[in-house]
C-alpha cells in the first residue's frame, strides 16, 4: 500500500527558518511510502505566481514523482489570460489558491477571485484551497460547484471542521484532505457520513511530517480498500494521475513502540464544542492500551475554558481509581487567592502531580503582573508547571520567570518556535513538549539539536486529539532509540517522580 500526497509545498518564506527545498519533500516521500506528491513553489505564494509556477514546473520535470500544481494570486489582476495559457501549456494537474495567506489579503467571496476561477474553469482542473479559515470555505464551494470543478479543501483544523462538513453535505464536488485531521475518530466518522471517496491523503509536508496524518488513516476503523482509496485511489481519479505509480517503501502506521508518558493531555466529562466523537477518560484509557502509554498527565478542559474550581473537582472524579491517570491542578492568574486554595487542596492527593496555566484563555500574558504573582505561589510548592503562553514578549518573560525560580520545573506547552530553544537554553529548568494540531517535526528536531534530549517531553493534547496523530509527529523528528526512550518516557518519569 502506498500514498499520494495532495498537500505539499517547497521553498522558503520570510518567517521560516530553515526553508524547505525540493530535496526535503523528496526525502519525506521516500521514507514514508509516498509514491507521488502534488506540490507548489512558495515563490508563487509569497512573491510572484508567474515565476513561482515556472519554478514548480522545473522542479517537477526534474523529479517525475512530483506533480505540478499552479497558483494564481487574484490581487495581481493583470495578465490573467497569459496565466491561463501558462497553466495549460505546462500541463499542471491542479490550481491551488491561498486566500489570506502570506499577505494575499483577498476574500474567496471577492469579485477578483470569481474572475480568476471563471477564467481557469475551461481547463477543468481541480482547485485546492485552505480550510483553516471558515470565511473562505463556503464561497469557494459554491462557485466551484457552479463551475463544475472539483474542490479539495486542505488543512482542516478542528475549529473549521464544522464548516467543512457542511460544505461536504451541500456540494458533491467538495473533498478534503487528511492534513491536521487529528481529532479522535475524525477519518472514521467522516468516511461513515460522506464515503471514502471524498477524503484524500495530504500531509502539509514538509511543514509537517507525513506520518501524523498517515497514522490517522491507518488508525481509522476502515477496510483496506477504503484506506487505499484515501491514501492514493482518490487522488489518481480526481487529478487524473498515472495509476502505475509505486513507492520504494510501504505506507504504514509508525510510532515509537516503547513505554510512554504523556505530559500534555486533557479530560472532559462531557463533549467538546467541536465536531468530534465524545472522548473523556474511557477514550484516554483505551489510548493508553492502544499506544503503550504508561501514564497520562491531564488538566481539566472545562477548568481551562470555564471554571477552574468545578473543572478540578470533575478531574478528580475522572482520574480516581485509574493509576494510569494523573492530573495538573488548573489555576488562573485572574484569581490568585482561589488558585492558592486549589493548589493547597489538590496537592493533598498523590494523583495531582503538577499545575497548569493557560495564559490565552485567562487573558493574562505570560509576563503580566498577575501571572508573575501566580508563579511565585506555584514556586512555593515546587511541583512542575505546564504553561500555555501568550502575549507579546512571552518567550523572554518565561525565560525571566525560569531564572527567578531555578528549582521550579517549567514545561512549555506546544514547543514554541524555531528561536524559542535558543532563548531558553541557559535556563535548564524549562522543558519542551510539542503537542498540537500543527505538530512540526522540524521544530522538534531543532529543539533537540539546541537543547539535547534531556529537556524534551512527549505530549499528545488528547482527548482533543488522537495520540496516534501526535506520535506520528514525534516519529518524523527522527530520534535515535536512546533519544526516544528519554523523550517519550524517562524524562517525564524523572521530572514527575513517577
């Protein structure tokens, strides 16, 4: 079984370090059972789509496993007839649009976007467009349906999934890729409602590694035939590709198989406000068995979203009697006295092993006076604190807090960016985990090179995400066995005294 990736790019961007050349895409393909990949040059996204399309075509002619995808920026306006002629002459297989990306400040509902789509419609090429902004999804779906063009929405995040699903119900020309579909049972549930023919394998490589979304296909409760359609068959049909493609390595579920400790999880006794199957303690316990996770350290989702006191109380009910489950006490910088009471009460119990701060939901930046006062209270207890940072200058603010409390273990949720490890290098009490819907193996690899394996931890963000998705992201970071043992298990065991 092999895969065709419908969602890759190559090139660089002003905000990226490093860039992602064609070689990186080819390397990822060869190591993951990807026989072919649709790709587009980022020059056409960030700079000039005419030069970008020429660059895409040259790269694909030099590497036959790469399938050329053109792009057009409606903001240019001039030369549209020449653009269409270039796309036709180059035998591109699709056209990818980037509304709202890289200073392409145009709306999918705009007249200029409609002009472009009507101009390219006679070519009959599928349109690929992002699904990470709900405002663009319906206009593109309506117009491509009217024009009789297949539309493949890529990079569906959990917060736009409801809009994507509604377009699938209304417009039979709409499809979606697997990129960022990490919520529990997402692919199983989507296949049950819409059929396997509407889903295509896409990874968002090389920004993300191919394994996260590939794991979700193999994790899904589907027949081998359905998985083959998603991995390759649908792409062959929709983009009219050569069915004789083959990969040098089979596509498969891949993950570190040894014992693991999940340092970033949540529990919710009810349901999330996103279109996903109910999860909760039973889901996480099943995840422990499925993925060889020895211990999960979770914080209350409603404690973060709504009320810390009732959330922590619910958490205790959920984890009591389950030795696999431990908890963070959720605190809130807006209520120092209440947070103090929560810490003093729940630290009586052995299964509460740390504290969780969420600066984004609380609206208190990492470096605010209220957050600093809360850190002073947390440091009195000395147990690990996991923080979701927010606010301008949060990296330096966290660095300064770590320097102020050098004996306090601080876990940086979601890993930050490429520069974050350099900022934190001289504060050895700061640890990194990388869970999220956009888990970036290059960010993990960079942190490993800057900090070493001793300061990295495994996290999944379950029960919001399936642990298999995050395991794929960690797999793509390319750990040695010794590094994986430390990052996935031993570091957390030592840090939490498990």
